[in-house]
């Protein structure tokens, strides 16, 4: 539950995909693309851009969908979505702890955007310091619990991504899912 990178303005809000689109289209934002072989784990509201790994649409996704007897992933796509959801859950719990600790992040005053970004970065640095120094902190106890399931309210959106870009990420997602399937002796996606 430590932050290694944060881009102020799209840390888990319902408008993530719109903020991301605006940042990518504005050359002054200088939005960082992930380095080769690294990916942002994003929800289905994001466009299928290179470097942004989305879940399979139309398949079970949320952790609660997999809880209980007989509710394990039945297909390779569901298994990928379950692992993807688990990763997103860790991210959302970390931001939940951050927002709970620093009230200013819930109600950022109308400072200029560069100052808002510095506030978020400072809060993340303090969060990491507290995490290193106080392992039994109340916020980490609540939000660090893997059974605490964050439930996303983002909606899927239709994006303006080219077929080539979408195809690149679909091939990667299928490749990762098929590797998981081989490891678990499940049928691969053709």
C-alpha cells in the first residue's frame, strides 16, 4: 500500500477516463507513458490505449462476484478479470487510506492545477513515510485488509481509440490471460 508513482488528477475518481483523455490530448501535461513492458492497470472505463491494461468486458469482474463457494473463475477471461480486479482493489484501497488520512484530498481548494498536483504528491510522500514508520496504523488496518472490497462505480465508455491500438492491447491481455491459463491447466483463449 505504498505509492511508487501518482499522477495527480486521476487517482480513482469516477471521471478517471475523462481526465486521462484530457491529459493525453494536452501536450503541456506531458503525461508519462509507462515504460516498455510496464502497464497501468485500469478499469473498463479507460480506452484500450497502449500501456493501459483493461479487463475483459462482459465477464464477471468485481471481487464480490468471486466470493463464496462455487464462485471461482470458470473461464480464462474470468480468471484474468479476477486477478485484474484484485490488483485494482489494492490500488483503490491505497487511495482510500490516503483520502481518509488527508481531508484536503477530498475537498481540494481551488488552487491552480500545478499546486493541486504538489499537494497530492506531498500527501503520497507522507503516506509512504507513515506506512514505513507505523505498521499498525488504523487506516492501514482497514484499507490494508484484502477482504475490504472496493466497488468501482465507473461506467464503460465508448472511446476514440484506433483499431490498431485496441488490437495491440487486446493481444497483450489475451497473452497474459493465456499464460495464467497454462499455469492453472485451464483452456486457453483461441
